[in-house]
C-alpha cells in the first residue's frame, strides 16, 4: 500500500457523500468517500493510501480525463518480471509503487528517469491515518 502524506484543503459533504481535497507535495488530489471521519477538517494532516495496482501511468499525455488525481512524477526504478512490472516513482521525497503488465511497460518504453503522470481514481484513494 502506497502511503502519501497530505494536508486537507477542502471538504464538501452532501448527505453521506464526501469529497475531500488535499495538497500532496504541492499537487492537488481529491478523494470521494461514502463515509468519512467527522473529525476531519481543513488543515488536518493525513496519510493517504492507494494500492499499487490502482496507480495508472500516462507517458507523453496531453489530454483531458475525468480523473482529477494526475500527479507529475519521475521513474526511480523499473523491475520487469515475467508478467508484471513494478515501477517505483518519485514525487518530491516520496516513492510511489505502481504495478502494470510487462507488455504495457514495453509498449510505453518506460525508462528510469522518465517523467510521467500517475493517475489515481478518486474512489481508489483512502485515508489510512489522521495525524494529530
């Protein structure tokens, strides 16, 4: 599980649906949740979580997507296996792991040092811990 330290910048609630906006390394992120801790407020520092299999990669992407979590990163390390590839990505001082198919890795011609965008769906992000 990837762990991303972030700060809450905005909270929108409607019935039991909550949209929470964060600042992660100077880049905006957003999470959608059905139930969320009522103690969460603007300025709260949290640890966000996302599974490595829920992190998507985009190389040389210049389009518009409905995914609001689009973070700039640099490839730190690539481990190609027989079927899957583990990609370690650097955003500031944080490492994020992504698992993709080996075929996708080769099609994208991923290289250490490449600049990419990672894409994380709002519903795949969670709050692992609220820091006090």
